């Protein structure tokens, strides 16, 4: 489904590569977690895979297609849930979703039905006509997710979809993502919540300094790491305990 | 590749364009304060400027300006000057005793003008005229004894003018011209009078001292009716255009906001092209421009006469006026789209946009007519879209031109919109190329 070949990104003026010679294969139906400390290169990698950032070198294909030759076809195939709330604060939840859904070519009753269904699943039906500026962080996060999945993408990229939300919102989001995965969506997901990733992901890759340092099925990674009881133990052994502050 | 029509999906781009337009419309209507500023401020600007300009006009024509006058001559000429100034209905003469006193009052800003008539002006002028007339008569052998005087050097006399340093150049020029004309007339009349005396005709005037050459302004006509321009027809096009171009500021801020709030990032991941996104903004802001224009016209037609200003006559010109407003709006929107695409922050977009509009207005002839600008600036003004718009409005309002005659300016405005929009699209494409 996704084939990444020696993908690199070095920002203009930067000393180091944010992503360096990264190769990865994601099979259809997998939920692939990209884990790593701050500044590891997770968001940069997702930005390249979603056409937001130009790679310095390397290549990748999604479903055998690349952005250079099949831009609109690929954009229709993938869904993106960015880390920031990418919503118009003065539009209602429904209006936001109606607009973003329209940009995928969905219209009329189909769009309206899809929006209502998703709002219902996410527990936001009664807030559909409220401006998103008045929403809590968890509510905005859920609308943000719906905006990325309205067009039923085959591949879904999620950049920290549960950051800064309460447990209830997190559960709703994760449950819905599991449902989408069951319906056939391949999911690429970044997170700092390692416990969440451990139970949610079928596969994970731990990234540090722009490179994959370990990858595999979470349970196997835990089993193979001496003294590790969970994914967090594996993560700390692999990436160290030093702080990763950067500016 | 997306086409206008996609089998099974219909008119995809049209649907996206409509969705973008609808979204922009809602965003705009939710910002009531913003709408009020968009519509009320230009109207306020138009009313204030027209009132100010109208009162300035009245200052010159209807209202008498107090002028200090120091009469050191106390003769026939100074009497003539004072009478002429009083008759002009423009000045109220206030006599002062000394030049110093008058100068101090004017330089302190208490009065706008002081006129100082030099000592012995009448005597010197008469001597000079006698000398010249005597010289001429001698050539014809008609000279009488009374005028045979030895050739004396008569020093030139100067009437001194003191202006308040804050007085505008245009006012100074018109006053100087007026006084110059008046003095010339007095000199000419003295010469005629002297000739008459020397020729022995004391009772019946033998010279007609009235101007022989007169001038008449021929104005454009519509049918048999003469088009008489008024300040409303000058001000409304100029300041409407100024307001229309100010759309650059909210439009560029709108685009920058999209980038800052993350919605533009999401849009970049959707299968919609940048031209469609800009298309939605263009349509909504174009409607805003046309509403602005309509309000300006309504103010000119109905409010101006009610507050004592000259009313706006749009009869038979409405369609052409809207055409000019439409394309001027497009030119302004093109510039706003380009600025919003390039600017990274609102702090860049807002001050740059507003300053740019002021510069374009200055270049376009909104404040100072292009023909009085230096040659170099006149050339630059030819590439200002505000100049094309303003001239097109004047063509319709004041020069009674038809569609074919304003078409070149309309095409320039359209070309400007297309160029700026295409540059914005290419810039965005290059910046976000993957």
C-alpha cells in the first residue's frame, strides 16, 4: 500500500536531516504507528507523504501512485488529520464539514448524510450548528478527524489525533479509527501516547533523529527487548532518557 | 486531471467553486464588524472629503477671506487696488498701518495673506507711463511741451505679498495670478488714460478699455444638453475607486488567516486547485465591491443634495458605470489575492496593503490630477490600475464616452486582474511544489 524508499528531508539552513534515508513498507489494512520523541521527524515524514512538503531526496508511492504524476487521484485516495485544528472558527461544525467534504467532490444528500452520520458517531450531533470557536479541545479534535475521513479514504494519515483531549474523547476517536480500519482503511498514525499505540497499532516504527531505529509488531518488540514490560520501556531503551528540547 | 465535467460526478469544479464561494460568504457575513467597516467607512470617507472639498471651494468663491492691506501709497493706484479687491467678492480688506505688523500677523497664522502697497506707487506709475507715452508720441511728432521731460530712471516698484506658511500652493498661485492680472489692468488703464489726456480728449473716451479677447468654455454635450461637471462627479469616482481598492486589505488578511489557522494546509491536501479557492474569494469580494459602489452612488444621488452638496447625475450611464466598477473591483481583487498569497503574516499584509492603495491612489490621480505631475510621474501613473479605473469613470461621467471608447481601459483592468491572479497561482504552486 505504501512503499517508502530512502526518503530524506533537510530543511533550508538546517544542520541535520529531519528525515534521513528512511525506508518503510506499510501493507493494506495495517495500523502503523510512527513513534518517537519530539523533533524525531514524524510530522516531517507525514507531511512528505501527504504532499505538504517536498522531499530532499528519495521517493514513495501510495497504492502504486506518486504525487508527481497522480496528484489529484492520490489526494482523493488519502485522508489527513493534522495536528492543528484546521477548522474555520466562525463556521459551525456542519458548515466546516460541508466545505471540506465539497472539496473532495462530495455533494448534496450524500454529503449531508455522511456528515450527520459522522457527527452522530462522534457524539457531536447536537452541536452541529454551533460555531467551532465555542468547542472544547476534544470536540474540535473530533471535528478535525471527521473532516479528514468524510470522503472515505483508503489511507488515513493522523498526526497526533488524540493530543490534548480528555479520556472520553480519546476513546471515541480511537474506537472510530478501529472501525474505519475494519472497513478497510490503512492508517498511519503518530503519537506520544505509547500505551494507546501499543493496543491500537498493528505495527510500529520508533523514529529518532530522522531514522527508524526499530520497527515491528508491538507485542514482539516488547518480547524481544530485555526487561521491557510495555512499549514505553522499549521506547526509552531505544531512544534514551535524555530530554529532546529543540528550537 | 480534473475537468469541468467528470463522468458520474457532474460539474466537479463548479461544485467546488460554489462551495468555496458559499463558505467565503458565510465567513464574511459572520463578521458584522468587518462588514460595517467595509461598507460604512468608504461612505464616511466620501461624505467627509466631498464636504471638505466643497467648503474649500466655497472659501475661494463664496466666503470672503480676510486680507491685511498696508497702503503706503495713499494714491490713485492703491485706491484702485483696494476697490478691485473689494469688488472681487473674494476678500475682506483689513487695513494695517505698518508692514511689520501685517507680516507678524500673517506669519503667526492669524491671516492667510497680507498685501503691502509701496510708497509713491501711483506717482511712479504715472511718471513711467508719461515717459513711455511721451516717447511714443514723440516718434509720431505729436509730442507736446508738457511731456517733454528729461529721461529719468524710475525704479521698479513691488507690491509685496505675505502668505501664511501653511497656505496651500494652489491658493497662493490663484491669489498671485489674480493680483497680477489686476495690476496689469490698472497699468493698461493708466496708459490709455494718459494717451487720451495727451490727445486732448478729456470728455469722450476714445479707447475701449474692456478686454477684446474673451474666452468661453465649451463643454461636452449629451444630445442637445450640455454636461456640466460638479464636484460630486469628480469626487464619487475618485473616492469610490479608492474604497474599492481598499478591498486589498481585508482580502489579503483573509488569505493570510487561512494559512495561520491551518485550513489552508488542509485545503492543500484536498483535490482542489488554488484557482478554485481564489475563485470563491474573488466572487464574494467582487459582490462586496459592487455593493460598495451602489451605496456610494446612492449617497451621491440622494444624500448629497439633502446636505447641500451637488447631486450625482447617473442618468443613462448606470450600465457603463457598473461595468467600470466591476472591472476596477476585479483589478483590486487580483492585487489582494497576490498580496495575500505572498504575505506570511497579517502584520505584513495589512500595512503593506493599505500603503500600497494610498500610493496607487496618488499615482492614479485621485488627489492630484495626473497632468500636473512631473513627466516621470505621469509615465508611472499610466501603469496604475487606479488611473485606468478613474479615467474610465471620468470618460463615462464627464466625457460622455461610449462603450467602445472605454473598452481599452476595461481591458487593461481585466488584464491586470488576470496577471496578478496568475502570478499568485504560480507563486503558490512553486512554493508548495512536491
